[in-house]
C-alpha cells in the first residue's frame, strides 16, 4: 500500500499538467500513488497524462465538469494512502517536499493532522517578480484561522492524514474559492497543525487562476462566513471585520449594492466599543451612493 496518495485535480490544464506530475515523480520519497482527477477537460490533458508511463499513476475522468472541489473529493475517495497530499495541476513541488513532510509526521504527536510548507509565488506572466511566502502558524490554531487563512502555499503545500477527512468530511463542493481555508478551519477544530518553515513548492500565478476571478473570490468568502456563522457569532469583532473586508472587495470591483449589504453587516456585528469600524462602514455606504468614480476619489481622501 502506498504511504501517500498524491491527488492532482485538473481541468483544461494540459499545458501545465506534465510539469506537475514530473515534480512528483522526481521526489526523493517514492512510496506514493498519483491520482489525477480530470474534471472533464476538453483539451489534451488526457493524452498528456496517459503518455507518462508509471504504474503509480491512476487517471480518473469526470464525464461532466463538476468543479475543483468535486475533483478533490473523487481523489480522496479513491485514495489508499495513510496521508493525502494535494497538488494543483499548475504548480510544482521541490524534490524533497514529500520526504520532509513524512519525516515531520513521523516525529509529531498523534494529534497533528496537517502539515504545510512555505512557497515560492512565481508570476508565470513575467509581469511581477517572484517572492516567498513563509509559514508562521502552528499548533491549536482554530481561533486564528477564523480570523483569516494563515496557511501558506494553498492546497499544493498540504499533507493531511486520511483520517481527518473521515472525521470532518470532504471539501465543500458549493465553494467557488477558499476551499482549502474552509477545510483547514474544520480540521483545526479537532487536530493540531504544523509546518516546514521554508518554500517547498512553486505556486504559479497566471490569468486562469481562481484567485484572479473577483466574483468567485467574493462568493467563496460569503459562503464561508455563512457556513461558520455560529463560530463567528461568538467573536463578533472578527465577524464584523470580515464583512468590512467583503464590502471593500465588492466596491473595488463595482459590486456596489452587494458591498453596501456587507458594510451594513459589519456595522451591525461590530461591538459597541468598535465605534470606529461602525463609523467607517456608514461612511462607505453613504459615499457609495455618489457613484463609483466619486466613491473612489472620496475613499482615497478619507481612507488613504
């Protein structure tokens, strides 16, 4: 039996998929299986995957496009390993990535359910310089994760015990974005989290990334806050800040009516002592009625 199941969800990423798979085959740790879940690609993804000859590669194809979370869940259901590692099909791992995580799990307490790493963020378009994102949060970090996603590297940095999914469930297939954050929130409620404090993946940024789609980002954010409403209502100041951030994002992309609703939620959830947040939320709402261009000018003046 493989110790690690590597799950690679993909959709029309034939131009990237071989790079991702090769980065797994080049690992110094070799006791794994690779499960490529093709979410009904219409490009040459299937041909490229089947052209890589290695008995550890399993190819699963969805008949219809179901979304990245459904692809990840199909991979989890098919996995045989004690640990599950995710790799987005447009990212790549450093050769020692799996080995380092397996070694850390081996000397960790049984309560540790997830280990993540740092990452190199690489602009595939060449427009911006690359930079590193290094992890800082470990241990019992449920409360911290409710404040924001402090896990670096996205899904490609994660190695998770298979038992975690039996305990907390699979990825939420309704989420268009933020799925790793939401899943890790649930895992962190029952397990400790640890990290390797250096980059072990290359995370490539390009125009097709989910995080370049404002509508998906905002919708995912809204659904996560709704799904964990009971947790957030016990920390209203944090809940209010999330809705304030949602309002800012909505206004940035021209979703003015939607943004006003979130600023109103920020005002309502903010505790009495958070009067400054309440005032700022009302100012955003009032100035937005002057039109998007006027709002942008006033925002720069009022909130430089």
